[in-house]
C-alpha cells in the first residue's frame, strides 16, 4: 500500500486557529481567567497602539524596502528622484539661510 493513507487528516478535526495577542480566545468558562485574558488583550492592544517609536520604525522599514525595490526595478528614475530630492533640500536650506542673514 502507500504511505499517503497515514497522512490523511479526518475532516472532522478542525485546524487550530491562531489568536492574535490583542484578542481574547473563545471558550474560557472561568470568569477570573476570562477577565485576565481580557486585561492581557487590552494591555497588548494599548501597547501596540501607543508604541509610537515601534510604529514609526515599521513604517520607515516598509518605505525603505519599497524604495529599494523601486531602485532595483527603475535605477534611472531612482537616481533622478535622489537628485531632485537633494536639489529641493539644498534650495530649502539656502532659502532659510538667506532669510536668516537678512
């Protein structure tokens, strides 16, 4: 026979569903355990939402990855974008210095 028969999982066995750390798992009967799970989930949600440096870091990392992918796909346009950005920043600094020295 074949060894594939032993790898078959019955259809009645549900696959475990991962629960995010900001959610309360279902099926908790004990009110104390349920309150603890709710408090833990609420604190995790507050940490996720209030941790601004981590959120900024993730956003910066995502944008850097997008910029690298764009630079790999379109190197000429990426070079033009860098030159245009540097020119804009230089003009801004020059204008601010000129305003300050007047």
